C-alpha cells in the first residue's frame, strides 16, 4: 500500500512535533534537575498578611490589621523531599485597638512615659479611646519543608513550624482626650500621633502554623515561589507584668484613675495575634 503525498507530509510533521516535544521535555527536566540537586537555595522574599487580633480581655476591642513582609529566604534541603526553611524577614505590623474603660497614659513631648520614669513629673496626661500600633519586627521562621519531586518544571510543598518575631521599634497614633498638668481637660488635644511608646509591645511574638506552596523552575537552578500559610499566635502581643525585661509593672505605661482622680494601678491589655500570610520569593 502506497502512501499519498499528503500522508507523507503529515507523517513528517508528526515526527517534527514529537521531536520538539521530546526536546522540550528534556530541556525542562534538565532545568528542574539543576534546582532539585541544590542543597542550599537562598533569595529574596516579599509578602502581605491579614492580622487577626484576638483580645484576651473585655477591656479592649481590636480590628483586623495588616502586615508587609520583606527579607531573605533560605532553604536547606536534607534530601530531595525534606528540608529546613528559614531566613530573615522584616515585618511591618499595623493594627488598631479601642479601649472600653477609662485608660490613661502620661507623656512628655513625643515620649510615652513608663512607670519607672517618674510619671509624677509628666507634663500632661491623655485618656485613650483608640490606638493605632505601628511596629517593626525582625522575624526568623523555622519551618520543616516537605516537597514533591519536580513534575516537569513544577514542584509542590508543605511547611510546618514557628515564626519567631523580635520587636525592633514601635510607635503609636492615639485618639482620645488630653489633660493639662493641672488635671483639667485640654479641648485642643484629641490626637497624639507618632508617639515613641517603649514597653507597650512584648519583645517576642511567636506563632505556629502551616503553609503550602509551589515552585516554578524559571531557568537553571532559579525558582519562583508562591505560598499561603496560616499562623496561630501563641504569645502575648502586649507586654505584661513580670515580662522578660522586668519583674513588675515598671515598664508599663497605661494606668487607670482612682475615684479621687489620682493615678491608680498600671494596666496592660491582653491580646494574641494570628496571621494569614501570602509570600512570593525568588530563590537561586
């Protein structure tokens, strides 16, 4: 049986297509193998998070906040399928709290005064209704990573571990009512922005969680990574009495008034924070 001219052309084209497909498969497999063979991969990472704030007391309410993350990611692969994911990240954390009781703090210029800083010499005091917290943390994630082999130029993974965040700096924007040095209401002062607020936030913030994601092999050993994770906060966001750097309330700044108007007991709200975190990274 003889093949027609058209059948011969179709057969030749099919061979070309199969040859091209085979070459493409070999190319992507070679690229993926470069990434799979690397024991250590590092690069830049960026992300954003929703912060779910859960007050542990009825004296405050808190809304959903936001977080921007930027830093360096590092993966150390023990084998093709198990590794350690870590890095150094800067977390720019924002959220608001509202206060359901009459809570005050003393201040001098841009400084919120702590109990240890002779508050009786403060220029003025402020009754707090709402506070916006602006904090920067240095975060070191420590996560076990379980990943598939490359399927073409994609592989998938899951992580489990802890995000350890250490406070670098914190400032607050405050809304409420100001009082002068004589204890009288100062109607002109209802907002204090960008206040230096030591002792308000805990030095350490920890969360434990799970994440999942995918790696796309761009070329050679370079991969583009995207992941989504949820992290449950297990530590106090606000510094409490007997915290890491104090045996009592000397680092606290908020207080309640007694019935006669004198300064009462120092107070710290209680709140824990969880995160839904989306990150992207480029690793080499």
